């Protein structure tokens, strides 16, 4: 499995003759595309729909849970070095030598995508995020900071976390939503009173 992982990495990794526009696109995908996630979550939370607020909260909790799982895997279960630590291939962006498996970038976007896909009202957005996850995964491998297996592991963790949070929702959602919404109203009371934000 490790030999296949490294072989696929070298096949996808940037080469000296790669076109500058391809490298630029990869850097944008690898470093900046992930910021669409907080923007989507904030937009959903600031809207009027209470049901959508709860969907955003569930997706946020699932993502946090998935990242905790990633940390446990990397620190306690199976540490896998990044390509540039081994060293293997070419690396074009700076990154700390943290465990490569599973990919946190891929975990974040995949968890939100799965969380949305599980909700009929957000399914189209979830599918769009799942499509966006593909060039993000490719770019992280292409630029030399992840292996293909890191992406597969991230998708598995994301799927488990998304389903578990949806399944456990009756145990936590109403109380947690009340707490978070109350905190939101206190923190943004001046803007809410001016009509700049919804209650």
C-alpha cells in the first residue's frame, strides 16, 4: 500500500517542466479555496432560517470532531511523514512537518460537504463542495505536501464524523443551539438593534 501511495504521489507531483499557470492554479486551490467554508458557514448562520442555523452548527461540530480524530490518528495511532520530510518529490509551498495522514484540508471540506449532502435543503451546495474538494486534493499532492492516501483517509474520517453528528443530533442540538444563539445575540446586540443582523 505504501509503495502504491508513493508511486501515485510521484505521478501527480509537480515536475520541473510544469506550466506556471498550472502551478498558480494549484497554489490557489491548495491555500485559498478552503476559505469558502467559513464564508458559507457564516452566511448560513447570519440568515433568518433557524433550521439552516442548526444545519450549520451540526456541520461545524462534525468538522471539529473530524479534526480531533485526525489529531488522534496522527499523534497516537499512525504517524506518517509528509513527502518533503522523507524526502520525496518536489515541494512548492511551505508547510510544517506535521503528520500527513489524514489531510486536514480535505477533512474540513469533505466533512462540510457530507454534512450538507445529508440534508436535502443543502444537498446541491454539498455536491458543489464535494466537486471543489477534488482540485483541492489534487493541489495538495501536486505541490508536495500530501500523499494520495492522506486524501482517502480524510474522506473516510469526514464521512464517519458527518454521519455520527447527524445520528447524535437529538442528544445535543437543541440545547447547544440555544446556547450558541444566545451568545450570538449578546455579542452582536448593537448590530442586531440597528437591523444590520438578524436575531
